[in-house]
C-alpha cells in the first residue's frame, strides 16, 4: 500500500508510538525519514532498532522545511500541536498528515471500540477488554493511549477480531483531521483539562467529539448522561446512542446505591464483592457493561469479570506498607477531578493523615476547587518543581503544611517519608503534567514505585 511512498516521521519520541509507526512503514516498503529535535544520543535506543532497515534516514536536532514539502505523507506525533508551523507548511503543500490512531482506523479490518474521557478512560478501556476477552479470548486486542503501539498489531488483525483502544484528546484531534471514528465510541466524562495544549475548553471538547462525529448510522455512542458536557452529545451523534447513569433511571444502563445494575429498566445483576472503590469507578463499570452488552456478552460473565477486576496500575495503586505507612501511586491523576476522586476514596479513612506528592507543569486547571478537600484531609503537601506547583502553592500554601519545590522523585519521597507517621498514607497524586521532570506520567509512576520499593 505504501511501497516507495516518501514518509516523514515528525517526532520519533521516546515512547513506542513513533518507533512503531516508523517500522510499520518500513515493512510496507516506504522510504522513511525521521525528523526530531532530540539528539542522536537521546534517541540512541530507537535508532539502534531502526538501523536494521535500509530505507531510513535521520534528520536530528533540527527540522528541515523542505522535508515537509517533498514527502508524500507526514506522520504527526501526538505531542505536536495542530497549529505547528511545519504542519501548516505541509498542509499548504497539499500533503497528507496522519497520526497513529487515525491510520489504525483507516487500515484496520477489525471493528474498533474507542474509549475517551477526562477521567476513567484507562480503567474503562481495560475493563471492557477483560470482559470481552473472557468470551472472545485472543481475538481481543488492547492498545492506544495505554502504553502499547497499536500500529504493530495491524498485520495480525482480521474482521473477526476486536480492537479496544484508549484515545486521548491529542489522538482524537488527529482523527478529526482524517475524518475517522471507531465503530463503538465510549465517552466516560469531560472536565477542564489540557487547556495548555488545546488553547480553550471549547477546542478540547471539539477534539473529544471526533470519537463519534464521523460515525455512520450503524455505529454506537456509549455516553455518560450525568456529565453536563457529555450529555449534550446524545443529540449530536450520527449513530445509535446508549446512555448510562448513576442518577437517571431512564438511562439504558443505570446503577443504584446498592450496586444493582439495570438494563433498560430491568435489573440484570447485583455487584456483591466489588474490588473497585469510589463513585468514579461505578461510572467506569457502567460504561464497560453498556459496551459489553452490544456484543451480547452474558450478564453472568460480565458480573464475574467486574467483581474480580482490581483496577489498573498507576491509578490509586497500592505499592507497599513501610513502617506502618501505606504508599499509593496515582500518577495518572493529572486533572482536578482525578484528585477529587482520590479524596473521595481515601479522605474520610485517612482524614488528616494524607501526605500528598503533587505538582509539575500547569495544564490550565482550577486548583481552587481542591482547597476544601486539601484543608480537610491533608496532613502535608510535597510539591515538585513546576508551574502547576506554583499555582497549587498560591491556592493551598497558606492553609496546608507545604514543602516545596523538589527537583527529583527521590527528594520528594524522602521528604514525604520524613513527614509521615505510623497510620498515615503517602500518595503520588500530581494534578499536573510530568514533562518538566519525567519522560511521561508512566515514567513518573515507575520512578515512584521503584524508589518506594527500594526503601
């Protein structure tokens, strides 16, 4: 399909996405150029992998304008904003610009379930995958914004498989440019987030809507109607709409306070031994149940998987207990709502006993919404370096015992350990981006877990 096509990888990056795209096109017979502001030394591991291929060249430490004019296809890294000057140059030259998830949707022969939202998308994505896998076994693939390069799986997928993909607003922005949407679109919720990248809340919502805007009438939108923003999507969807709610009994899927789950008004099962805690996880469960029932998964199978599901790493993840202090990794809590969910889970049990490590790069969030919970539940606050940390300190500093600004994970944990006593808990709950100190949020979580386990 891409033999002898000139393909420019705009931003190889340190994750597997850029490398996976480069290898995909090289195996397809394309002539690939890598352009990245990082140095050869920084990209050493990726270059070593690509050195096995013949038709690849590297333009590192800079970008060359003619690359964006002379290549047929520009592969955009999700971190690159759509108004980037090189992308504008490529558009003005009539070039095809595509991102990994958009390409996957264009080429994959399998049906795709895409999941997005400000909160809960990783838990919901993984839970949908686990439920479907219980019935369809190896025919279900998990990928997207969840740490795996989906493009690598393309050659292995057929129309009999199911791809379950977590989709970020950055990826969905690219899908909008390519006018593609998944067969089943799942939206957990939307709150203020990534304003630094999108420029405004309206642009953030616009990007998220791409998950369903390019569907056809036989596709599905599974949507939370308790959220003030996502409930409006019901009237905008071109496909079939399935609603879920914890408040509205008229929704297609509803869960009451006793954890009875209803399908179109009829009780289908009760969750008796649920390991996932918190209202936010009840929404995640309903989203997964709603999706699984499109595939007619038996309710007995759904109940079994949901009750045994312990959650995903990096989200309120228990790491260990040391000297009577429990340590939790919540590195994926990068929004105000995620931080509020943490307090909802642990606040009352550990009132005045929570030592929280937070901060990083600001995303345009409103930390004033956290003040009451922080004053009520925190024992101490330990802040990383960064613009978000400075904003948090301005809001919370006068009211909470605050320690600032730490330029390493080790330093922050050592301070938190010093502050915590037996019966307390220490949690990494950043409420910010990670890029000033870490490769990404997963690297931040790994550094936390690794150092805590080394103590």
